[in-house]
């Protein structure tokens, strides 16, 4: 079985193989090498640095539990994208459950941070609108534009066809125009 890696880095293939065989030092080196990557992806999806840290830590735990299942059929980073996306969705579901419980018990768990009066950065406004898109459109936009992946690699990470990724991008662009107009950014 051949392991495919983004950079064709033999050191990664060796680390992955050793980590799959239970070598803790190799696993630690692998986590150290890819932690920033996972954190960046988690932050882009969640839009919240604290949540991104929690998600990145959860992904590290999941890597430890499932590294032996990694077959190497696709790029390691594609596997990490999928794992990170699943962790983001799990956290979003958890947040919805907690918010629902908080409202049901009449408790106020969310704090509102007052704006400091500075104008919102246009780029952040765009990513905020992206995070308001339906899940599949959001994923496609974040993979293709946020992470710079091709439609083919995004399709692999999302588990859908390349044509479907292209359709989600097309639909997302139409919705983003409306959302950005509503936000007063266009």
C-alpha cells in the first residue's frame, strides 16, 4: 500500500507508519507537525479562536484513536480536513444542544462583548457571511477559497463528486452576494 502525502515527504510517510505501529514519539512528532494546520482549518470553519483550539485538541485525540485506520489511499491532509470538519460539526451540534438547554432553564450562558467602535474588516465580514451559508456550501467555499484546494481535493474531503462541489460554489456565490448586500458590504 502506498501512502499519498501532500508534499511527497518521505519523513511524513515514515512518521505515519511508525505512529500506526504505536510509536508514541512518532505520533507526537506528527501532531506537532500538523497541529497548526488543524488549528488554522478549525479557526476558519468555526470563526472563533477558542473553539478552534478546542476543536484542534479534539482532532488530536481523534487522530490518536484512528491513526491505525488511516490507509494512506489519499493525502494525509485530506484525511485531516475530513476529521477536522467532523469535529467542527460535532462542536456546532454540541453548542446548539447547550444553547437550547440554557434557554430551557432560563439561564444566560452567552456573554455579549461590546464592540470597540472600530469598523469591521471587510474580509472578516465576508467570512462571517460564509459561515452563514448552508453547511455544504460553507464547506465547499472554505475548502476551495479558504484553504486553496482544488475542486477535486475538496470533493474527496467532503465525500461528494467534483461537479457537486462546483455546484455548491456556484450557489454559495449567489447567496454571498445577497448576504453581503444585506450586511452593507457590497
